[in-house]
């Protein structure tokens, strides 16, 4: 078992160059090893049958496949390696089908040649089509040469033909499955990477870069989804707008870097306060949108009052200067009669009522 693992590790070894894909090279190696081992068995079979000439031919084939495996460790041109392996497949299909007949299924090597050519990303579509046509024409020629029993050079009993034909089909099936598996794995890997990349882009596009909260556009998309769930299950939804009191004074006194520090610090508090109750987004400037996805107004007021008090008690420290800020919130419970925009407007109106009546409060 340990030897088998070492062999697999050796066959999967990367090419010397880092900028060359190892997938196609590994495919050629494995196919060459599988077919080479089968050819070695056939050489023994024909030697035992007394068909010395064919035994030698298959020994030569084994040597050629072994050289192919060796070459994959030394060269990094995928098209060259695919072409070399394809040429061996073509010659094998023609020689062995012509000598042993169509029933032995050596023509399947031609299909491997075609599949590997299409796997090669370095070839153009036109080149792949031309090579595929060559493979198909060769297949037709091989069929015409081998379907006539009078053209068959080696004579064997029916069971020997059936045995070789069945094993060839199994070998071809194994090689084909490996090629398809490798291609599908590569495709799925690419699809997964694209999905993750697009997901990341979507997150970046919907996120405020400073506070790492949702931006306004993303918040509206999320809010629409919350409202859809509200209309389905009837659970209460409350919306609040919060604004940092005298934020301009913070910027004027300590500088805009300090203002950014305040926004980021408060954003962390908001996320912690809302992690089980809904979501928070940067609505614009020093304003934030709070959406309580399963709370009525009375419940949301309690959360906001707790948050307001925590903000008031927290001492912020920027460049060794300690200070604190306060926030004012306007809260409105959503109803289908109002709709989203009017609910937000009412929350915003209550925010300004709180500003005018002294700030640092929750108005509901």
C-alpha cells in the first residue's frame, strides 16, 4: 500500500515550471501508465500464445508509453505532450486494429486522443476541430481495414478476442472516466471560485468601506427582504434612524481622522447590539439605520435606550485624548399601511424631534 501511495504521488508530481498547468500532464501520465501496463500484459499473453512477433510489438508499445511518462517530467509544453500521446494512440489504433480486428476495441485509443485534444487549453478551437476530424477519419479507415476478417493477421479463438475486447473497453472506460472527472473537477473548482469571487464583490459593493456596515443600497435590499418575511409571518418590524450628536464639532475639534475613528468605534457597538435583533447600516454621514426584524416599537425602544446609555458611558480615546459622544434616535414601527419609505420618513422626523428637544434620547 505504501509503494502504491508513493507511485501515485510520483505520477501527480508537478512540472518543473510553476506557470504550467499540471492537470493535462497528469492526465497523460495516468493514461500512459494504465495503457502501458495493459500492453505489458498483452505482450506476455502473446508470448505465451507463441505469437512472438506481436509480443515484441507490445513490448515496444510498453517502452513507448514509458518514454511518454518520462517525457512529461522533463517538458512543459502541453500541446507537444498531448500531440505525442495522441500520435501514439493513432499508431496503436491503426496497427493493432489492423492486425487483431475491430472486435479487440483498439480503436478506442482514437477517442482518447480526441478527448485529450479538446482538454488542451493551449490549442485553438480550429486546431481542435481539425485534429478531431483527423481522429474520426482515422477511425473510419481503421474500421474499413479491420472489419474484413481476411485482413486480420493474427488468428485467435473467439474467447481470446472477447477477452481482449472486453479488457480494452474497461481500460478505455477507466481512462475516459478519469479524463471526465478531471475536467469536471476543474470546471467545478472554477465555478466555485467564480461564485466566491462574485459573492465577495457583492459584499464589497454593498458595504460601507469605513464602518464595514451595510451601505444604503444594500440596506434597502435587506429591508425589503425583512418586510417580505413580515408580510408572510406577521412578526413585527421596527425601524430607527440614529444620528451622532454634534458630530461636526468632533471633526472640527479633533480632525476628520478622529471623526472616522468615532464612526468605526460606534459601528462596532451597533453590530454587537444588533447581532440577534436585526441589522444596522450606515445611512449617510453620521446617520445610521437600525432595523429590528422581530420587534415591535416597545421592544425596540428598550434596545435603543440600552445602546444610547452604553454610547454615553463609553470613553473614546484618540491620540491620547479622551472624550465621549451621544446619539439621538427616531423610531417607528412598520405597518403595511405606511410602507417602507413612509416608515423611514416618520423615524427620521422623530429623530429631528429628538434633536430639537435636547438630543441624547430615543423618540418613539
